[in-house]
């Protein structure tokens, strides 16, 4: 073989190898638990569209007055709604800073046979239009005369 | 030549997807209430607690329902637009005062003007939940039959009113 | 008045950018040196006017000029001065202005340090950068004017997003942008070379220090971002595979590939087409990153406002710049010769494999980042791609790459012998594997394959880097102090960067394997034990910051009765934006961090508390710092400065260039 052909062959072998490996890796990685999380709304979960026992994401509003803390202080039960259906959730751990009743959240976890969603992670959405009135009140008391401006278009 | 065009080809495919993606808002959760009858409710009026506003009051005429509160910054922002719209008498605007205090809400209207035909006082936010409200401000367009036709999340802007809401309102009024 | 000056300055800068983008390019094509001469003054003028604009915006922030919409949105009278200055790039408009400033600064640097380049080539490089600048300035003026006024003037500003009120965020964006935008220099060199039809070793040599410098900034920028996420987000994590993080990581991977492939092109004249393509890709991915962050097509913790008009503009810009250069590539590249030949076992092959691995890694990350977008666009449902995907695809690709760190530098150009390599590296391999077995068995009494593999790789990278340096000393045939002094800085740079990778790998391995996390309820007086440290909670008290109120907890940490640290984590509420923020308290040392974050108040003065013991976590930042230092050493190598003065006699056709008879210095 001439050096040029040899080089070409090396290149082709390497290319095929790398593209093949990459494809295999990506396919394998997509199979990993938690790699691909589908998103369902509470009404879809209610309608039985969401898988049982598999990880997925659910998003909606925390129902007012539904948040209950258990004695250990870390296990929290609450309900999530999209105003068409309501799904009960349970989560053990610290909730994010922006978790509030009436606030939009997204949870990762699994749906049990009992219809209870066991969340492994809870993320609060940075919804820029929403501000809990209690907080605003306490701030106004602290001396902000103007109605506080809500941030928009922030990272 | 062909293999040198490969990067450009891949890029073109990418651009197509990005362009499609641009027109979709990944954060948007479609409202299940559009084209459905407005949820039933009966709430005391803000200014006169003895009277109530109900979903039946919304029937017979095309109207806007604006969710607002005195603690809400976005409401302050959109308020001048609502006042101007009310002055033009094109469509009645009903207010849904959300998780507010009566005195503060009245004071707020005193200071910035009152564009509302009537205001329902939703102290604990229960009705707002039924309406699928994410936060204040939000604005709904309800047709003569009391069916929700459109929902705008966040402060109204002059463009939204001119380009979307008013054309829709006049179509509903004519139809 | 000042904001109007700023806006006017931007408009003038745009005019100058037009001049700078069009005239020299036309001049180079038509051979008119007077047109080409426009490049330098236009570029410098543009830099000056963008500096003025940036100064005006900074001034507006300093004096609380809330008549400027952007200042109102991102500042407040209670905001401390240093955050008022960093707030200049805290929002969309200002960060674009920073982008433009950094771009013109790089262009200015090019005008300063490229005097020895052939006039035509230099004119084209500056012109291409001018064209990029036109796009950015137009974007700013058309859709995102930072100087827009608001009437009537509000009395008080909305304040800077609390997440951004952090020292890390003061320096992270400028560094990252220096890196992102710095890739535009390599891009401009590549386009100029394609336009002129001179892709050769000289071109590679001119590009190298610029690419390395940009890469250094990018490395530091990404590192700072990770450090910021670690101590500001309160989750103790340091990398989340978030779309925005990926957007900065992809250009880094391709930039790393580019640095290595430029070495081959310079030394051996090979891979020319590939190198040019990498230079285009590195900058394209930087632009794509900007698009992803600015357009809101992807949901991310960092994503800015979703504004389709802006998204469409950037997409068009992206299409023109990237599409145009890829077409130019398709048109010109076939004519470029293939350069020196080499055998399957050679340093060229090692570097080629390095390149393929890095680019494939970047491609799989791109796939994972955009996959939700693809599925959504095809109507196949809303999904998100989580960290497990990225870990599963990225780590296996990096294993052979780390192996090559040891082999590549020792392999000879053109043809290497496996026997010789194996002979040189046999002890390194034995030592690395021994350490990999030993550490998990002895140190922590834990025996996991992951730790063994991680330590082996880290040790391999570290020891082989030193062995490789020793090989240079040996080859010099001089007493070692003189030999060391004679080794070019580029070699030291490579050694340092490869050591940094070793340090980083060890850090990642040990942090993820031995970190201990606990979330629990703690009442005042409660104590808990974590990894041999006793944490006692002494309750919270109210404290007041300049623009926030906070509840501050106090934790006394002891080890075997001896005081280790007092940690004071805070739960802050910023007055204006009213969003609660967790401010973790961290006690850092070389071998471990202790990390405490407050969750939420529970009953009777108790709090939900999150505690971490994180061994070797500082190594995650030490490693990249060493890589950056290595890049700095390499970029400052003497031979780049020397050749700059010697007009790179390698170029055959350069009639305008005095021929140089000096041999190419710095042999490595």
C-alpha cells in the first residue's frame, strides 16, 4: 500500500469506528434511567397516560392549602393541579427556595400503583409574573412605598 | 466536493429545527380552558360586599376578565393600558381581584384609576385556581355565550391589545 | 444626555464596522492597498466608540439613572457599587454590549499584534471580524438597545436578579465572553485563509497563540461558572449539564481539538482542511450558544427572556455567518492539498484520534442538548434530557482520550514504534494501576471500580505528563538545570495543562465517590455527625444586608472535640425582587469542603438543613486553573513572538514579505 492509501484507510477506519461508537453510546445513554424524562400534566396522569413505575416529570400548580408536613419535618405531601385534574405527591427533602402554594413547580419521580406520585426532585419554576402576596406585604411593611416591581426577563 | 458539503448540510438541518423551535414556547402549558365555558363562580364585589358577581353576569356580551392585585407589579405596569381601553368603551372589563386586601385594593384603584365595570373580590384565590390562573396579571376574553376564547398571561401591552385582543373582540361581537 | 452619547457611539461604531467589514475585503480582492489600509483605523475607532458606549452605560448604573430602561430593570439605589458595575452585563441588552466590547477588543488586539502578517491576509482577518461585529451591533441597535429611555422616570429600580449578586458572577461572564468571542479570531484567520487560498503551516502558526489565548479565557470562564453554581445555587452541585452550561462546554471541546490539530498543521502541514473546519466550528458553536441562551428555545435555569423577534434575528445571523463560512469551506477546501503523510502508529494518528474523540463528545452533547427541541418540533412529546445521558455518553469517550495524553506526546511524528512507547510508559502504567487499586482499598476502605478507574486515569495523566517532560530533558543531552531552561514554554504549557487534567479527574472521582450528603431537621442545640465532623446548630438570627434581609444560622463544626469552623449559612430575601435565596456557607480546604445550606423554617425554631462533606472538591477548580495556566504558558511561547517579527518566511508566494533566512526556532 502506498502511504497515501494507507493514510486514507486509517482515516476511514477511524471515522467508522468513532461514528459507530458515538451512535452506540448515545443509544445506550438514552436507555439510562433518568436520561429521557417525558413531561406530563396532572390531567394526563389522571387519564392514565403516564407510565407507572417509570421516571417522568410532572408540572403544575401546587394546590392552595394542600401542603402538609410530616413529623420528621422533611417529608412533604401536597397536591399538584393543572385545573383539570389534581394529583397527590410526596417528597422527602428540602424544597427549593421558590416552592409555594399556588406556585408552578415541576417534579421528577415515579407514579405508584396507589396513584401517589413519589417525587425525587422538585424544581420551582421561575415564573416571573407570580409573586406571593405575603412576601410583598412584608416588604411593604419594611418601607417600600411603591408597589414592588416584578422582575421580567431574567435568567 | 460532496463530503466537503456535509458540514453545511448538517447545519441546514439544524437551522430548520431551530427555526421551528423558535415558534414554540417550551415553557408554555396550553390552557385546558380555552373554548370551554368559563368556570362557575359567585363572588362578592370589591366595592360592595353585599352584591355578587357570577359567571352568569358574563353572558350576553363579549367581555374581558382581568386578574389583578394591588401587590402585583405587572398589574401596575399594564394598568394605564386598561384605563385607556375602558375609556374607549369598546369592551367591558371585569376585574378579578386576586388574593388581595379590600382596603389596599380600593386605595390602589383610587390612586391609579378604575377601568373595571365590576370587580369580583377573590380573597383566597379559589376562583382564580378554577380559572387556571398562574399569577397576576392575566387577562381572559369571554364571548357572549360565556365561553373563554383567549387568555393572556402577564402584563398586557399596547401591541397585544391592538393586534390580538381588540381584533378578536370585534370578531366575537360581530359573530 | 450621557445615554444618548452612548447610543450615538454605538451608531458610529456600527458605521465603522461597516467600513471595516467591506472596504478591506474588497481591497484584498482587487489588490488595492489603500482600501486595505482602512482596516486598522476603522477597527481601532470602532473599539474606541464601543468603549465609550460601554462607559456610558456603566456611568448610568453608577449614578442610578433610572430613566434608562435597562438600568431600571437591573439596578437599585441599595445595590452596592461592585454589583452595580457587574449589573451592566446582568441582563440581555448589557451582555450583548459586553459581547460587542469583547469582540472589538479582540480586533484591537489583532491590529496590535499582527503587523508582520502579509497585508492582504491581515486586511481580510480584520474585515471578517468587522462583519461579525456588524451583525452584533445591528442586533443590539435593532432589537435590544441598552440605552432605551423610560418616561416618566421611576423613582426606584427593580434591582439586579439576586442570583447574580455574587462575586463569581462579576467575573464569570466577561471571562466566558472573552473565550467565546476570542474564537472569532481563529475563525477570521480561517476565513481569511480560505478566501486567499493559502492554508499552510504559516497560517497555523499565526493562529495558534490566538486560539490558545481564547481557550484560556473559555476554560477560566467555565470554571468560574461551575464554582458559582457550586456555592450559589445551594444544591452543592458543580455541573448540571444544563443547556447553557453545555453551550459553553461544546466550544471548549472543539477549541481543545483545534489547539491540538493546529499543532499538527503547523509542524507537519497535515490536517489542513480539518483544522480550518474546526476553527469555523468552534466559533459557530459559540454563536449557537449565544442563540440558545438569548432566544429561549430551550428551558434552562439561565435562559433569558423569551423574545421571538430576537431569536429570529440571531438565527438569521447564525445562518449567514455559519452557513456562509461552511459554504465557503465546501467551495475552497477541496483545493487544499493534504500535506505530510504518516503511519497508523504516529503522533499524527494520536492527535487525530484525540480530535475525533473531542468532536464526537461535542456532537453527542449537542444531540442531548437539542434533542428535546427536535422531538417537540416533530410533535413527539415534551421531554427533557437529564444528566444520566450526558454522563453515560461523555465519560466513556474521555477514557481513551486520557490514555492518549500519556501516549501522544511521546510518540514520534510520522512513524512511532509501539515497542518504544510501551517501553517508555510501562512504569507509568504500573504505577497508575497500582495507585488506582491502592487508593480505594486503603484510604477510605471503599472498593469501587469507579474509583479505581478514576484514580488510575488521573495518575496516568499526571505521571505520564512528568515522564514526558523528563523525556525532553533527556533528549537535550545537557545537565538537567540547563536542559529544563532550554525547553520551550509550549512544552511546559502542555505539561501543566495535562497535569491539570489529572488533578481534575482525581477531584471528580473522589468528590463523587466519597461525598456525604444529609438533609435533616435541626432544632437549635441539635448536633449531628457527618464524615467524622460534628455539626452543632445554634439557631438563626436576623441580619440585614445592603439590599436584603436574611436569617442567618450558626453552625459550630468540631472534629474530635477540636473546633474546625463556624459556618453561617443564610436565607436571604431581597427587598425589591422579593425572591428568597439560599446562601450556603462553605469551609474550604485543600482536601475537603464542609458545606451547609438552610432549607426552610420548620416548627419551634427548627430548620430543614442540608449538610455536605465534599472531599477534594477544590481540585475541580484547581485542575482547570492549571489547564488555563498551561495555555497561558503555551500562548506566550517565545517562538510566536519571534516568528511574528520574522514574517513567517514559510509562505511561498508572499512577494510583499521580506524573505527570512532564519531557521524556524523552537524545534518541538
